[in-house]
C-alpha cells in the first residue's frame, strides 16, 4: 500500500509546509508509513525557515488519488482549499486551527481542531501526549510557523498557548524567537520580484460565504507603499482571476507587519460585503483597516456574517 500523504492547503504558507513535515515526523516515530508533500510552491519566508534549519523542501503533488488511498490534512479542512482528487481518498486525520466548513467524510477519522494561532501549537501538544521528543530542526520549523501565523505574537489570533509553545520550541531550536522571527518575516516580506498576479496568489484561499464564492488573499509586507504603487496592476490581476473562476468577489488584504494595519482592495460584484463588514466606504475599490492583520479572525468571519445576511 502507498504511503499516507500529509499536506496542507494550496498556496502553502509556512504553517502549512512545516505542519506537514512536523506531523510526518511524529507519525513516522509512531510507526506509520507517511510522507509530507505540498500542493503549491513555497514562499520566501518558508524557504528561509527550511534553509535556516537545514530541512529539505518537500515534493509537489497534483491529484493525490493517483498516488495513495489515504491522506492526512493539516492547516485546513475546507475541500475547496485542498488537493485535487481528495474525494477519491480516505482522510485519516485532520489537524487544524481554522473554521470547519464544507467538510464531511464517509468514515470516522481523527479530527483535531483548536482555537489557537497556529497548527504547530496543536502539533506540539500531540508530541507531548505521545512522548515523542522534538528534534532541533523540527522545533525550529514549528517555531517558524507560530511566528508567521501570529506575526511575531502581535496578531489577535495569538493565544497564551501559542506563546508558551513558542518559548519551549525556541529553547529546543536554540534561537531567540524575537531575533530569528524578525529576520524570517523580513525575508518573507521581500516581494520585489513578484508580478501582480503572483502577489495576489502568494497567500490566497477560496471561501464559500452564504450564497457567495469569495477569494481572500493576504500580502504581508514591511513597505505597504511598494505594493500600493502597483494597485492598478493588482486590480487588473484580480479582475482576471474573477473572470477565470466565476467567483463573486476577490478581497486582498495588504498587511503592514510592523505597524499592524492593513489596506483592503476588493473587486467583483459584491463590494458591499467589504463595506458592511468593516463599516468603511471604498474609494477606488480600496479602504484602510486600522488594526486588522488576521484573515482568520478579523476578515473571514466578518465577511461571512454579512454574506449570510444578504
């Protein structure tokens, strides 16, 4: 029988990639035949973390049903964010920290979801519960994920669990979370070589919100102006995406990771989703969102609530 594949969502971020690697190591130590894989290209932030801790990138896969009969999901559960061929395989386990939506299986499974800032925080608990020691490089990757998802502990999604686990992982990895974390975030924020189309798909997820299909992307940067100078090209790329996918709305959050603010750009047929969700008036499809940095906690729930009322 083929190995069970472990993967996160498409357009993978640091939590997605490192969670797959970390769960694969744990499962292997427990005697299971698994392989961590990815569904898309990694970003610069993730590449920095892998290189820093000397871990090889995992291989890219397409239709998972052509490779295996069983899979495990990390950092997501919504089927429209997951692998091609998912409907033809058995999901054995899910480890996630997002909302649960559009998900059902024909058989029972191990499903673990907790309201914490990062999948790595849950995985740390699983290592402890199973009495498996975390190697230095795995600890470094898990720490990287927590730093990434919580924006160095400044995101409203960050919990005391995340901070506690990050402290323990930093000790194992032998790094300062603050010093290493800022270097990693800066590496990921260098988007100078990206086209407008690449920018809007770096960290992008589709969501079903009521009767609407909405794509929500986040571009995390240090220099917001550098991104907004490309606003015309970004809007054109968003329009092209909507035409090709037939989605209702495309929302892009341009997040200042230093000052913890964002600018929202929205395109599509339902701009009222954004205006009503954030109590703003759009100007040229754009509005400022002071204090908003989390797609999971400060954007998707608000958009969903408005969509379900329309």
